C-alpha cells in the first residue's frame, strides 16, 4: 500500500482508466430493458390490452356497437365480448426510437382520457405538479385540464402574445429524446387554416405501446383537428385464449382499410429490442475502452517496474527471488485494480439508480458479475506481463 501511495498521480491515472470503463459498461447494463411486468396487467406498457390496430383509411363505424360490427363485417358471435378503445390520428413525424432524427411535429392521437382513468391503464413516470398516486387519478386530473384555453404571455419579456393551449401526454422517452422537452413545457403544432396550438406535456408514461405518439383527449382532438376525422387506431381487449383468432378475423375484415394488426406485447418488444441494440453498441464500446484501459494500466505498471530495477536488485541481494518480487508487484497492482473497479461500480450504481427504480425488469446480476470477473482477470494478465520487467537478471 505504501508503494501504491508513493506515486499518487500514476496510481490515480490507473484507477481512472479502469473506473471510467467500468462506469460506462455497468451503467449500460443496468439500463437495459427486460420483459418487465406481465403484459396482462393494466399498469404494464401494454395497458393490459392484447391487440394494437392501425388503419390506413379511417372508419366511422363504432366497433363496440352491433350496428358498427355489422357494417365492418365482424362475426357477432366471435366479437361479442371484445372491447375496442378507438382513437383518432393526426399524421406527423415518427417520434419513437425507430427514428434517429428529432421529431418536429409528432403524430397526435385523440384518446378518451376518462376511459383510461376508469381502467387505471398504463403507468406514469412523471406528471406536472407531481404524481397523484394511481394512473387513473393522473388520467382524470389531466382530463380536467385538457380543454383548449387561451393564455396571455410575454414574448421576449416585452410584447404580450395570446396562444391556444391544451394538455397532452406522451411516452417518457418520446418527451426526453425525440421531442427534447420536459414535463410542463409546450409543443407547438401548426394547423391548417387556423392559428397554431401549443400542447402542454402534463404527463409522461413509462415505456409503452404509445411510443411515437402524443396523446390528447378525444373531445379536444375533435376541436383542434376536426379535419382528421374517423377512427385510425384501436386497442383491442380480447377474451382469454382468443387473441390469435380475433387478430386473424380483424385482418380479414379490415383488410380493405389497410389494417395492420399486431399484439401489444410484440409492439412493445419491438421498441425494447431497438433500445437494447443501442445499449449493446455502447456496451461493446465500453468493453473496448476497458481493454484499452487494462492495457494502459499494464503499460504504467511496466514503467514503474523498469524505474524500480535498482530497488529489485537490492531485494535480490537480500535474498528475495524474482518470483517473490513479481508477486509483490502483482499485489500492488491488484490493489489499484480493486480501487478502480470499486469506484466505477459505485458511481455507475448511483447514475443508474433512477432507471433501476423506475423499471420493473430484473437486474442481470449474473451478467454484471461476469463483467467484473472478466475485467479483473484481464487486468491481472496485464499485471503479470508487466511484472516481467522487474527481472534484474541477477541472483543473490
């Protein structure tokens, strides 16, 4: 330990090399998305719904009524206990993780917030003025504020400007990365033959099937975007064991409307795979950085061994064999490795703590342990190679 402290700048450089690589690798692994909670749960990213349907051509018939099902050529016996959550769509930029560019005007969905409040569907990562407990309470509170309202504010701190505002909700990752906004900030949307509207982001959902969309209450949607009429998106609540059969029937009946039918679980997994791919790339870069850090650590250890050859010659003369001297050098280096790994792990744990607390996924402890052991083994290999420079070529 005294030898480690004898050259603090060199020891700190070695610790820094290892801790930075460990920090990046550990933080990336802790942010990976797992399966999360059961897709059947209302609080999950699927909202407890089985199917997600998008239509290229809007429909005007309500699939929840007998007349609407008849017009859409649905089998009444098969769809008797099926419930649809219908939504209107205003086309816009792709704002999900499938688009690397920033979304200027994302796609907007008109959703019945009170319906989600009754179902207590999905989970909120954040909401303006704080979370109010359950998802249902948040949906209800935002629905109360959802109506368009004219507000007067100062532009550049000087001239007053009147703007039309309405409340909106989006996926947390859409808010942060695609829109580059914070809760409480407004998103300006241009309208045809009307003044622009500012959608105030009052809620952020945990990773969900709505990634890529901004949600507003349906009555507000009708008021602001009346030209985008008809149903374009539907969530389907199916009886247990009939999901595949109902999906097949929907593709057959709604094929003329350009329907795309997918399970909510598959849709959510598609987003998760893309995010984990990005994280895998960063983890590979972090692993490469760790290898470079271990090699650099070995270079510093070799330099230290060369500079201390006179000391090792004296130890040889006192009866210490080269094998013992190399072991002492390896122990000195191992202490530095332990400090570096510990600093990287602790800092990565602090940095990734919010992601861990907000995720329902299990932490991959086995993978993390293998990462630590692999790095420690690589560092010890470079240490043993560096200790070879301590050979004085003399014997007592």
